[in-house]
C-alpha cells in the first residue's frame, strides 16, 4: 500500500520538486520493500531497518507539516480547487508510513 501511495504521490505532485523530497520518497519505497522481504522470508529486522524507519518517520513529519500549511493557506485564501487531491494523497501516504512503522514495531515484540 505504501509503495503505491509513494508512486502516486511522486507521479502526481513531486515531478517538479526538490531532489531531497524525491530521495525521501525513494527511501520509503526501498524501506517498504526491504521490510516486506524480511517479513515474507521470516528474517530478523536489523539496525538498518530501524535507521531507515527513523528517516521515514522524519519524512512523515515533514509531510504532516506540509499538510497543515497547505490546509491553513487554503482556508485563508478560500481556495481548495486543486489542493484536496494533494492533501488526500499526502494524508493517506502519511497514514501508510505510520501504519507500516507500527506494524514493524509490533512484529519486533
């Protein structure tokens, strides 16, 4: 699910963005694939999984900050024409990142 939202987010919005954001999205994709492989093959999660999880958490925080900023700006200027799609995709992406990190931590227990 996260990988799909990451690709959708990338295709619809971030093609003209800065390279740091694109790198963060690629890290989310790589981390999700890596964790999926570990879960499917019943491998133990390593410290690198948790380091990448921390970078994903930082990126999710960045996206939440962006969401709040866009929402406040849209309210201030009463303009929601094209922002709903970006806010919806971003919110689902953040929820996906947080759910995946929570599942990773619960698997550890």
